[in-house]
């Protein structure tokens, strides 16, 4: 049985993650807005907080692996430097099956990343290179709205799509352009002539 401690800022988010983890082989042993008693668990699952700060807080605690819900492509570099027995990064919109698999992988001492993040980290980092795969028309629209500084909610309203879909498009844009942030994606997109600023 793999035990999990959930670190998330709101009771609703903590309850949602607990429901997603329900299944064979996993048991949630605690939940809090900070990693207070996380050393009681095999894995600390963090969402909606600064995963790097939580990782540093639990690093060195005997046996505590980390699973972070994050799309920050800089996070793997930090996690590799910390004395964690295992770690995984999962996209914030991941489903229950993917989340449970990540928790089990981290508990077994592995490192796991979403495919888009692996492709970004393994791909060419030169910003001037053209996108490996061209952006779709919708992704180009999302990139243009990112250049206006709009948050996901406003982009969703403007394009009449869900925030979940906006997040998916942004992750795809980051992977295709080799960008680690919205600002970098906009900058690369402008240099490649995909958008005008």
C-alpha cells in the first residue's frame, strides 16, 4: 500500500485529488495547505502551490517522494538536484489514471514527466529554430491572445472554449516552440512570424 499526503491550498482541491487517487494500492493519509506531517507518507502530492518550495521542504525526509501537478518546464532541473527518492510531474489537467501512475512511479523511486515536457527537454533549445511541428490555427489564436497578456479564463471566454482546452493548447504551444513560459512563447512566436506584436 502506497501512502500519500496531499498538499493543496483549498479543501475543495484537496478533496478532488483524494477522489482521483481512490483505487487499489493507494491510501491518502493526510491533507493540508502545507507539508506539515508529510513525512508520514510515501509520497507527497502537491498542487496549486509552489512545487519547488514544497520539494525543498520535504527533501531529505526519509522515504518521501514528490508528485507535482505543474506545467513548469524548469521544475525537473530543480527536482534532479534534491535528495528525493523519486519524483514525478503531472500536467495540472491530468486524469485519475495518469495521476495514480505518477504516484506509483515516484513511490518506486522513478522520475516521471508528461510527454510534452519530455519532448521540450529533449528537443532543440534554440529559440530561433522553427517549430518542429507547425501550430494549428487555434494554437496560433491562443498564442496571439497570450501576447495580449490575457489569463486563461479570458482566453477561454474570447474563443468560447473551456479553460481546460486553453491549458491544453498552451502546453502544446510550449512543446512545439520549445518555450518554458508564456513570455518566451510569445517572443519565439513573434521572431518566427507566427504573431505580430
